[in-house]
């Protein structure tokens, strides 16, 4: 007997089935409707203009950025314009000037229409949208929040505009907070791959510092852009002064030796040492373990972490997507555009733009995310291979209704000039099974950790001495990097050796009897 646990998708109209079976998405504009792997019922557009996200021309000279809509497969553009600036209101007068600082890469929402964009290096933003009423709201930062409620903008007349809207953010603290994120292309035997690192100023003061990436010692260093100081398998950069929301990004090219076995684990870790001292040291480090694979497409999408616990979902831990593209044609690409129909399993207001390889305009409208690299002039790989690459990075937070075993699928479309779109692979993350806390048995004692960050040994202080404990260490990608059974406590303290771990953020799972608790810690050399 097959005892696997399976669930059925529903199209909301009384029809149930497994992924791949027919359904009805309720739209008269689609055909071949079926349940997709994410259990969403959708079909293929029968629009003469193409698929959702494709560029088109609606024939209206007053509109621009015409694309095929996701819901109705029709071609439509935007008639109205909103512009403004987000800034840290240091002198609290509500007007940009004097000591005030512009905030880059900040998400701005246009109100009930569920349309978002992001600010540029000067804190400026723009929306191109249809007629309606809009209320602007800038997302709060780590140490700032909107200083006032902004009035509703009346753009009900087609072609009307509202320009120069000042969105003041009031600081709650004056401190430095640099955060680092690192990702990579898949590594293949005999080929090179790029490692991408991004450092972001999430504080309320300009900051600088030193950034370093340590890649796996199995791989050989071939170069970095911008050029860093390479010593062994570690590359370092001295950061320029990063303004509020500003980013510094770099790429490292490394090569995996011929003959490396597929499935070989490779480590990669990044660290930033801020100046002045950092107010939030936990996000100063990032790292992961990835595996050597076979062939891959240079236009891809990846997600990190790939496994989340139920606790992560409850706490609202985001996942980070990186979409990479490369011009492998025979001439430069003047414009590049990326579209991503975001899965419904994300919280609709959780979009957070991190950084991109080149300046771009970002807009999220009713689940359709678009990145426009207008005038990127991306050279082809034959003319300039290192400069033929580009990427974007953003975060989303999963819905809190996701259950253990749930999987979330996401892919993107990449447009080079007027060529047909290139479709990426599908990036998948899942909610791990068997992470729920049992309701019977010995209650897990409440632990506290020290030191944190730790270098060689991690101590867990228990409020009582357990008989034995199962200790598991899980990295940021959801991979178990060490598991120790029947660990004995001495004087209500468990001591765990961690010197072998790569620097980074980890989850420590302490299981006693049928119950378990989780704690986060940072490994730092």
C-alpha cells in the first residue's frame, strides 16, 4: 500500500486535482488551464499580444511601458505619473535640505492599488500608473519610520501628474548598520562561476568599512570586479562611503578543477567590518554551502535559503532571490527587462529590493514584478565577457499559512531589446517537515547561548540539567552541518565545538525527549 501523504489542489469552483491535471482559472482569456506545481490554477494567454509581462502596444499615444497584463491577458499601459523623494528628516522640518540625507533603494507603495517601486541613488522615485486616487507610503527602515501620513493624490483625470512629493522619514536612532549578502552561480567542473556579494547601509549614518569574501579553497581565483585584494582564497575591498540605503556590490570569478565530483560541497562566506562600529552585528556576515553540478544556463534565478522551518514562517523570515542574466549574443543589448509573476504564497506588501548590477527602474503591480534596465548597453560575451553579466537581488516574505512540506516555485522572463524572452529555471524553496514541537513528553528547557558571536566553543545554559539532548546545527540554506546525539550537560551547561564551521549565521536545534527549541548564533573567527 502507498502510504505517502498527498494533498489536492482546488480551483475554487468545485474541481480538485493534483498538479498537472486540468482545472478552470475562471478567465475567458486563457486556454489549457491546469494546476501548476504551486497548486495555482492558470492557463496560457490567448491574447494576440503574447504572454503576461510581454511588451506590446495598446495603440494609445498617451500611455507608455505597455505590457500584457497578468489577469486578463490584455495590452495596457500607464497614463499618469507620480514622482517624489524619500529622505531621512534629520532636522525634523518635513522638507529636504540642510543635514537631511536621501535614502536609496527604499520601497515606496502607491496605496490601495498595490503598486510598488524603489528609490534611486538620490532617494527619488516615480510611478507610471492608470487614473485613480493614490496615497504614497515609504517602507520603514531598520531605524526610521514615516514622519507623517501623506495626503491622497487625485489622479483620476487621464494624463495628470503629481511631482515632487516629499516623503520624510523620522530617525529612531543614529547608528551604523552595514549588512552583507552573498550568492553564486552553480559551480561546474572545469568551468568558472561568479560569486556576487552586496553590502548595504541599513543604518541612519553614512558608513564605510572592509568587506571580504572567502570562497572554497578547492576553487581557483581568476579575478574580481571591481578589483579586490586577493590573498589565497579570500578577497577584500575597502568600501567607499555608503550613504543611507546605498550599496556596494562586487563579483568574483572562480574556477572549479576538472574532475571535481558532482555533488561536492563548496563553502562561501562574506563578512563586513564597518566603520564606525556596527549597531547590528548579526547581519555583518553571510554564507552558504553549495554543490558542484553539471551544465547550467547563465540566465537563471536562485533562492536562499531553500529550506525554511515552521518557526521561520511564524517569525516572518524572508527569502532572497537573485536573477542573473548574460548577453550571449553577437551585439550589445541596449535595453534589458525582467518580469517575474510572483507566487501567491508571498505576503503582498513584503517586497524589498536589495541591489542590482546596473541602475534599473523597479515596479511591482498586482503581483507582476518588473525590472527595467533602460540604456544598459550590455556588451555581448564575445566582445567583453566579464561585463556581459547582470543581476538583480530582492527579498520576499512567505505567507504565514504555509505548512510543513509546502513548496513555492518561482521563475522569471528576461528580455534583451526586442528579442523573444528567455525563460529562467524554476527556483524552489520548501517548508521542512518534522519541525513541529510535540505536545507531550519532557519539555525542552529554555536555553541561552554564550558567547554569541562565538569562535571555537558555544555554550548553552539550561535552566535544569536534561538527561540527554540531540543537538543539530543548521546553516542558512537549511542544510544540517552537524548532528550530535546523546549530548550530556555538565552543571546545566552544554558545550558544543564549532571551530570547524565556516563563519556565518546558524540555527541551533536542541531536542530533549519529544520536544525541541531553536536558537540562532553567529560563528566568527
